[in-house]
C-alpha cells in the first residue's frame, strides 16, 4: 500500500477522534455519537433487549466502556462471534477528590498517577482537565462531561541551574511532592477548593454546591499532527489505545450486512489491570454475550458451541523498533513503523496469541492484502500485557494479540504510522465480513 489521500484522511479522522476524547468517558461519548450517526441503536443494561438479525446495537457501562455489535443474518450457532477488543483508558494523572490546595500563594492541584505514564513527558506541556462530574438534579443526580479547551494547568521543570545532573541521570519526579500541577495564584480569603470548583461550576453552568463528586483526567491540549518525510507519521496523546478503538469501530461500521455476528468491546481500566465492573476482567462482555445468545434462542450448550466457534482479536499498540536504542529489542523481531500490523507473542501468556490463532490472523492479513510483522519482547525484560489473555481465559474463545507499531508508548505525546492505521482497519474489516 502507498500513502494516499485516503490513508491520510483516515489517520486525520483518528487524530480528530483522539482530540475529542481526552478521557475514557469522552472516548465512549465520541464513539456513541459516531455509532448513533450510523444507525446503531442504544441499549440499556437495566432494560429488556429485543434484538433483530441485521440490526446494529451498542451498550455502555459506567460511561467508560462500550460494546457495539451487529446481529448477523446467519444463525449465531453457525458463525460464532467475530470480536475485537481494545481499551479506552491511557496512562495519565488523575485529580484527587480534594484536589486543590494553596501553598506559597499558589493554587496547586493534587494528582494520582493512573497506570504507568512516562512522568517526565508531562512537564512543560499545555495541560488541561477533562472527565465527568456528578451534578445534583431536583430528584437525583446526573453525570456531566466537562472539558477545558484552554491550557489551565502546568508542571514546569526545575531549571537546569538547580538540577545540574538532569541530562546525565534523567528527570526523576517524586510522585507525592513534585507532581502537583500549578493552577494559578490563590485568591486571599477564599478556600482553595472553592476557587477550583468555581471553575468547574462555571463551565457546567451549575452551582458549586450541586457538584457532588468527579473523576477528572489531566490531558495535553496540543492537537494531533502529522510529521516526518511525506508526513508519514502521526503524533498525539493516547494513541495507545484510542488508535485501536478507532480502527475497530470504523471496521464494524464499514461491515454492513455481514452474515456473522460482529462485536467491538472497548474497555476502561486496562492500564490498571482490568479488575473492575467496566474492565475486561469484569463481567461486561460475558453478560452481553449471554444476553445476545439468550435473545437468539440459544441454549447454554449452544452458547458454548457458538463461543468455541468464535474468534477474538485483542487490538493494542505494539513497540516499534527505535534506531537510537537497538539493544532494547530482540533480534529478528524489529517491528517497523508503516510496515504492517504486528502479531504479539509471549510464551508466558502475557499475550493471548498461539500458533493456531496467529495462523488464522495471518490468513486474514493475506486475504485483506495487509502486511504483518511478528514481535517478541527481549527475554530479560518484563513485557506488558493486554486484555487478550483474560478474555481468552474467561470466555474460552480463541484469541490473538495484535497492534500497530508505535514509538514512545505511555508518553503524553506518542507516535505511530499513517499506513499502519489503515492496515489495521482493513484486516479488522475482513475479520467482520
Ligand atoms: Co495499551
């Protein structure tokens, strides 16, 4: 495949999706809007479902995870589920409940570290906050999304004159004392927390006393961009793993009138171990599958048969070879940016791929005319994991771990390839068709 206006337009669409999705709650909201525009019907977990062959649906849990699916025209028992999974969360900083406090006349915002970000990359960036706020209503409360488009927070570096060894030893930040973000000068006589909540209240046009609680994520206001020769690369925050979410949803949207039942599951909490009601190790996917099979009139035994006949693709980003650090990589397993989708293998089952599922994925690539690469981590380095192994374990479905190669995983500004994003879309579309 060559770089074309189509491959660039698709990567541009990804950058817009990420820019509109600075928190998992925003990512789910943006995805919902996209699905509604394409005729998907919203389901609610608390209500009864009536599913029709050929129709398309989605359901959310806790505003942070979403499962979209289409009921195929062929019997589910015959086709099984064609599934793709990815995650909506990214490593970051999250605000503590009483976030704002005042020291030395400055308002500071206390944060917790979410997952494993490269903390040094958060310094000197134009930061802001986005997330969900629980607001009192006359009878109850409701979740409201909030996002400040202007840069309102900052983590300035200490000048090199006070940190002479920073270029030799690297930037090390104490998570408790050296991560609080600067918000502004504190107003005399007003409690710090009230000053901060006033900003959220004004943005949401509600009273401060009606803000019950919140979950707020720190994000970089800099928009996504293309870079490099022929503008062949993209840079943005959260490419891990909003790039896979975007490719998966677009592939599902594009696979109209498919005979088989297709499903995209996008989970929160992957970066912190997936152990939650919304996480991949929770019941969300199993519950949804149970309801679909029951709706289609399958018995428990037939459900097991349908699952055994299913295929799950765990899509999460992969480590691209970095030419400045050749010793960080296993020989013969250098994944190159813009050279195709990466199949990830780990004998200790940190990835769910095995010879059977990898072969199946290779054949999907071949039929979609998409190049693929193989990745294994250096033996003396611990490798990350994905949602693949836990989904495979919980559901007993054949599963493979794949992803697009990227640089600077878990930096606040990550990089990947324009072509690889279209490759991922094409192979997932083939999987659903
Ligand atoms: Co990831």
